C-alpha cells in the first residue's frame, strides 16, 4: 500500500524540469564586458561622483576644502553672465541640432532617389567634417572667417566688399558664425543616420504611395518621415548633447569672445576650474549642465517615441 502511494505521489513521479541552457546565467560572459565596464566606472562614474561631492565645497584644488553647502548652486543660478551663456546655448541649439537634422533629411531624401555614378564618394565627402578633430575644424574655420581670409576675399572679388569683416571678431556675427561651423560639422552625421534608416523601409510602401498618386514630396512626408522617427530621435539626442556640452570648438575659435558674446556654460566651467581656481563652483555648474542635458534628452525621447496606442490605431486602420 505504501509503495502504491509513493508511486502515485506526483512529487515523486513528475520529472524535474531543467532550466533551458539559454536562460541560465553565464557568469563567464561577464568577462567580455568587464574591461568596458571597468573603463566606464573609472572614467565616467567615479568622476561624476567626485564632481557632485566637490560641488558642496569651496576648494581651489590645493588648500584644504571648506564646506559650502548649497552656496555654489545658488551662485550658479544667480549669475547673470551664466544666464546669458545659457541663452547662447539655446541659440546654438538651432544651428547644432535643428539645421543639421533638416539638412540631413533633405540630403538623405535626395540621395535615396538619385542613382548616379560616384554617389558613395559624394556621401563620404559630406560626412568628412564629422570625423575631423574639433581643433582642426576650429583652426581651419578661424582662418576662413578672418579679416584677410578666403571668405572676405571672395566677397571683395564679387563686389560685396562692404560685407567683408572679421566674422568671429564682431559682436553681432561671432555667435552665428560659430553656429554655422557647428552645422557644417553635424549635418553629415544626421545624413548618414537617415540614409541608413531609409534603406530599411519596405519598398512596397513607396509603390503603394505612387499608386495612390503621391508625388515625391508626398512620399517623403507620408512614408519616409514617419519611418525615420527612431533615427531622428537619435540624431537630435546626439546633436543636442553636442550643442550643450560644446567647448573645444568655441574655445579654439573665439575663447568666448568678443567680450562674452560667445560664452557658453562649458566655457564657464573651464574658466572657474582652471583660471579662477574655484573648483567647487565649477563642479556645481558641471552638475547642473549634466542634469540639463539629461532632461533635454529625456524630453526628446518622450516627444518622438512611438506610443503604443497610436501604433495599435494605425494597425487597426490598415
């Protein structure tokens, strides 16, 4: 009788289920990401933690640090020069983010429809500014926009000598000139991202649009542009981040001048840390700038992500 009960007990008779090998954690796989993870922790996470800690002290980098509480953050938000620098960053967002995305969309849309020999070389040439060093770009454009530079020589040659002046040395044109340099640097990245996105679009969607009588512009707005939502989001995140943290391009062209007409928060971080020896205030400004960048990136992601209810509505309508 006991033997019969044992045989009928499902806990004894049911075979033990083994976890699939693919779902079992493999600790050896962590060895592959360990070097990159260690690099990220040492050179990103630890400096961020140290910057947050230093932002609550008055410290010149040499003497003993004294606690400052929230005074460094109060100084950051009450500084009128810093508010002006934030305004300059908002202006540069137009040149560094909006214009590159628009130009990248235009070039990608044209290149996706044109079939000519040597188009690959042409794409590589347009992408070239993105791979150049920022210092090289700044030095080259500083010579182009100088008073005796090639741009003014061309203006004088075509009878527009009255427009010739030092573009980076004028209070009214210095900031837009730096913005145009940023546009020239960033549009190639946007173009390549959009071309990669267009290559993944189903060709049958374009054929259906043509059967419905859509022209080239209507195809772009109804088929290409909605399909490029992920690429546009990535392009805006990268360009906005570059615009808000940009330092080397501005420092190697105008050093924030003339006056303070091209200063941005990153220039203030450098000046406070290495010229004024106010590392606490520089760290507070760096922390605020980091939070600002994360907030803007989060807003962009929320604005451009595909909402589930909208996707479901599209599927039902189709």
